[in-house]
C-alpha cells in the first residue's frame, strides 16, 4: 500500500469541496480495454488491484485514495519498420518504381492497422490521494510527466481542478546545501546516507553521487567547499520515514521504517480492510512530513482568489 515516490501539487480550500464527489464523477471515466485499433487507453480503476468492480475511491476522514489505470499496446518501432520495409520493397518491385513519401505513409498506416490488433497489452496503474483539509495532491511517481498526465485525467473527470505545482519561497537547493555543509538541520530531520552534488554554474560540470556514505565526512564537505551544491539529499524524518529529496521537491525512495510498519501488525482482514489500514497510517505519517517540508521551504497553499 505504501507509496514509494511522491510528486506533490497544492489546491485551494474551495477546490476541496468539489473533491467530495470524486466517486460519482470518476464512474464515467473508468478504464476501458484498448480497442483493436487503439494504442492506449486511460481511466480510473479501484485502488485495490484485482477488484475491477470495487469502488473507485477509498476515503478516510479528509483523504481520498484513487488510482489511474492505463492500457498500452506494445508495438516496437523495429517490428513496424521491418514490416514497412518489406511492403515498400514489394510495391517497388511489383510496379518498377520508387515509393514516394505520401505512399510510404499510407503503407505505414496499413501496417499499423494490421499489427495493432495482435499487439500485447501492458497494464499499469498510478496511485494518488487528495488531502482536502490541507490542500495536497500526492501522486506515487517521481515522473513529472506521469503526474501531469494523471492530473489531466482528474481535471477531465471533474471538469476543472486547479491544482498547481509547488512554489517554494525558499530555495530547496540552497537550503539543502546549507544543511549538508553545516550539519544543522531543522528539528525532526536527520541526514541519510545518500546525496548528489553538482556544479550549478555549468550543465557539463562535475557530478558527485554518494550512496551508503557518511554525509558528515570531510570528503563530502570538500566538494561543497569547491562550489558544488546539493541537488538530491537523503533525509530521515522523526526516525520514522527515510527518503531522498530533490531540489525539485520530488521525494524519491520513500521508505517507512520498521517503527511505522510494525504498527500495522499482522492484519487478518480482507483486502479492503488492509488497504484502509495502510492508507490511514501512510496518510497520517505523510501529513506530518509534508507539514515539515512546508515549514522548511514555504510551500503556500493557493488562495480561493
């Protein structure tokens, strides 16, 4: 149940009232299978995998869990090009002439029409939840494009959903560089064992990646003294959550430590009960983490205006 990456957006208090009808509006945007001539389809699926007829959302207090599903046809370009070349050669030999660009395009369309119905289909899902009380959209992905695509589907379902990317008042890169250099972090945060340092003056400058490394070691600080800055920093929050924070404020390698997972115990309930228990624990822990990030970087919630 626990998310592994977090891409974050914020929305105003007024938007939260629209989200109360998510289950109703998502019903008309449920994932459907790819048609014979379709490359992909997108739509919402139940948060619990393998329960296609279950509700599309799970709500606990002010948080609502949902999942965007996708079906994509796997049709490698090499397969298409090989068949296209074969057909182009056949036409050229049959008519004794060169195949022009317009005719080549028509032949390629014919190849796609023939191959698509036989292509394999890959299924995927992207989980997310909305926190109506605090105005967060939390998506389980480190890909900005995947997150934006999911938000687009949500906007289409709701008609409008003005969630916006984070706009930090304080530079994450400069703050994290100061944390690593001084060793003085805000209360509740400790250094992890991973970082990425770069020369900010050049796109072709040196990049230093440290893993399983004591970040307080002199060799790490020496890179900071030469002008490198922190682009990724491993952190631990309240000795309960480990993660790698990027200068884009995307959270990667999110891991709930044993002290958290042990609180779930050995659940003997059904899948829905286990999902609810995991979601309740995760959303509670992440609410505290996101509040800390807001405190550190200044992540204002949009106003209704």
